[in-house]
C-alpha cells in the first residue's frame, strides 16, 4: 500500500473530504443540527432526525507529527453524519498505516446513506447551531410589523352550527319579548287620563305655516326613484370597499398618475356625484314649488307632536295618515334629518376621504382631520340603512297601495298602478346590483381615465 500511494501526484492529497477527520484525530459529537427542507420532493426534512455534528479534534499523537496534512484538518468545520453512519475516524485509522506519506488518500467511509445523500453530507458542513448565520439586515427601525396570529390548536374546534342557530333564535325571542313589553307598556301608559289629554292637545301633526298645494308632482316621483336606485348601489359599493383586500382593477385619472384608486372606489365616488346632483335638483325644486314646508319644521309644536306620533306607532294605534296633504311630525323630523343633516354629512365626510380633497390645503386638513371623516362616514351609512328599513316598513303597514301610488304614480287613489311601478323599479335596482362589477364598470370608467389591473 505504501508503494502504490507514493506513485500518486502530490496534489492528490486535497481530494480527501474536509468534513472527514484524519487518522490522527478524534471525533467529538456536540449539540444538534437544525433540520431544513427535504432533498427530494416528498421526502423527509434533511438531515435525518437525530443527526448530530461531528467535530474533528487532534489527538497530538506521533502520527499527527509525522503527517504534515493531519494538522491542517483540525480547523475543518464539523461534518453532518447520520445516526446510522459508522465513525469515520475509526475507519481511517484502521485503513491507513502510521507511516503513510502525506499524499495518501484515505478511502471514503461507509455511512449507510445513498450515494447522493452521502456526497451531500460530506460536502455540507455546519457550524455551531447556537451561533446565528451571517445575513444582510432586512428589518429596519420603524413601525411595528403586522402580527401573524398563531394557528388555533387542533382541539379548538368551531362551535357546531346548531348552537349558533339556537343562539340566534334565543336572541330573536328576546327581541320579540322586549318589543311586546314595550307595546304593552305604552298602551297601558296611554290609557291614563293625563296621556289622553296629551294626545288630544298634540294629535301628532300641526298645520303648516305656509299653505301648499297637496299631492306630489312627477318630479318628486322621479327624484325618489333615482334616490333609491343610487342609494342602494352606494351602500353596496361602500361595503365592498370596506371588505376589499386586493382590488382586481384600478382607475387612474388623466394627467394625475398619483391619483390612482381601486375601481370600486371610483364607482362609489361616481355614484356619490350622481346622488348629489339628484339631491341638489330635488332641494332646488322643493324650495321653488314651496313644498319645503312639508319636510322643514316651522313650529316648536313639532317636538310634542312627534312624541305623540311615536307613542301611537308603538302602541299600534297609529295616527291617521294624511301624507298626500301633510306629514305627521315624526315623519317631518325624519325627512328633515335625512335631507338636510345626514345627506350633507355623508357628502362632507366622503369628500374628505376622497382623492378630490386638496392635498396642499394643510390648514384645512388640520381643521378637518381625515380621522373625523372616517369616524362619521360609516355611522351615517348605518343611519340611512335604518331609515330605509323603517320607511319601507311603514309604507307597507299603513296602506301600501295608497302610499305606493303617492310615491310612484302621483295619485291619491287606492289602486295597483303604483305597486307595479314599484315592482318594475325593484327589477331595475336588481339589475343595477348585478351589473355593479368590474366587467361592466371598467368600460364606463375608461371614458374618464385609465383602467389597469395593477
């Protein structure tokens, strides 16, 4: 063996793996190895479980003194060896004599692994796992990153659907009990003589200060329809904005690349503009024709009369309806708040949050912070939803044929014309609801800007 090894070129000494200890070294197992991704698709993480790093330590024997290359391997990084691998140092010591020249190449130890895995384990060296690996800095001082919530444990199972159904039924039953109790309480309260005197003094409405022609002009019917149509789509798009995580399309105005917004926001703002135009036309015609008296309080008697009307509604002994001639005080206050308070609040808060707000108006922005607009905009939308639900409910509970003729047929008769017009309007609203998607909105948005997917 000595003769065959001396015939090798001197440079063959570098062929030995740096991870394998030489004959003059001992093997020390320290710490544990951090496991990573599998080497093959569908395999187990590499290295195998139980793998420990082996560090070659010089024994200081005569062999190390005689072999010049023995000392050079002391600084080699520890090699990763599977638990089933045989100690490499023992094989090297048994196969190589102590007088072997420095150019001798020790045979590779058998590790019990596949050839590719064995080669990877020989060439892949790990250091001390307690020392972090060097890496460029990727996180800088600034705002705290988002916290990723830990996955729920397997034992935390969601509640069965039947428990949620029972909870919903119990909640509905509780609300029903409260409503029945309120009706019983108010009916008992109105049976007292002093409350009868109150109802006689304030029946629920008062005579308007300015005489106005009864009835509803056709422009009122059209304004009412457009208001309902636009309001439904505005609420739909507003809720979509709040829940939209990754918009599918964006809109950029011409000449202002920095004004890019999602297509849903553009649609919402376009509907707002149309809604405001319809509202301005309605208010102008309201004051031109003198019908403003029907929804604007002109006497402080509106307060006790509104309270009287509310008590009569709750007791189900409802006040007499004269909507064709005059609204009761509760209706008048509701319409006044909706037209002259809620609508301007919705417009002002929406304008503050939109891209149309002047960016350079620093004093105005400080006087009217965007946080105020965000805090008010959503509650105003909730008010509109509650108003619509209550309004529709009273329309159907207080003579829906006559009321629908008032709103859709400009007639005080009890017939089905207004009802069928109302049904047709619902079909149009439903079509608008279905069409409110990027496939339909994008071609319209392209007329006013650029639509892109990113």
